[in-house]
C-alpha cells in the first residue's frame, strides 16, 4: 500500500476504500530504511537482478519517462527479461528506485550504478563503494561461476546470435571498439 500511495499520491485511507473489505491483503511489517539489505543481505543472483532493474529504470528516466512511469515500466521490462520467475518483488524494485534517485520514501540517494572496470556492466553498490575495481562486480562473479552453477545457467541461458557473414562481425567489432 505504501508503494501505491507514493506512486499515485492517494492516501492510505483513500486506497483502503478502493479494496473490498475481504480483499485487504496488505503485508505488515517494517520496511527497509537503508539499502543494506541490497548490499549485505542478498545473494549474487538477486543483486544481479536488482542491478538489471536499476539499469532499465535509469535508462527510462534518461529517456524522459516520469518517475512513476519509469518504475512501473522498468519493472515490467525487467520481469519480462527474466528466464524464470523474477527474484525481486515490485516493492523491492520500488525501494531500489527510491534509494537510487533519492525520491519518495528515501529523500537522499544511498546507492548508485557503477560501470565495472573489468566487464563494463552496470552494477548497484553503495555510493562511493568502488570495491568492484579490485574484486569484480556481481556480473564478473556470476561469469566466473557460470560453468559450474546450474542456477546461474538457468537465470542467464546462453543465446546464440545469428551471424550472417564474417564481414558483418568485423563491422560490429569495429563499431563496438569505437564506442
């Protein structure tokens, strides 16, 4: 309910009136006040999926989506990309967006997307934490374990890219090297 309230601007009282009394299934409990759950209390697979959502969300913001639309569309895009069921809920994705941009529930940013110096993937980390410069990011760690971990293989199945000719591959390599 908190997430819906922030995104729509409706109060909890107004939202409660929209649900018939038998359908009020709102989870109670303390919501995360910091992004420590992201950095310290999740496994590598979850951190990878959170980084994927965050990258999509930021790209949508950069494409002039409004914040609410970017959270919803970003989550849908992330969920559609998952090979199996998504590991993060919409509420967790919303919390990441809040911590990332310093919006709604968390008025100051506490996490950021950083490019990995080794694999160049964007990964989430606490602001100022550049430990991936020496350790590798979450995606580097996944790649290192890929051949021996069936969970990672299921999450990121190999996809073959059709190659039409050797010339097109060379052109692609040239374009990639220039960017």
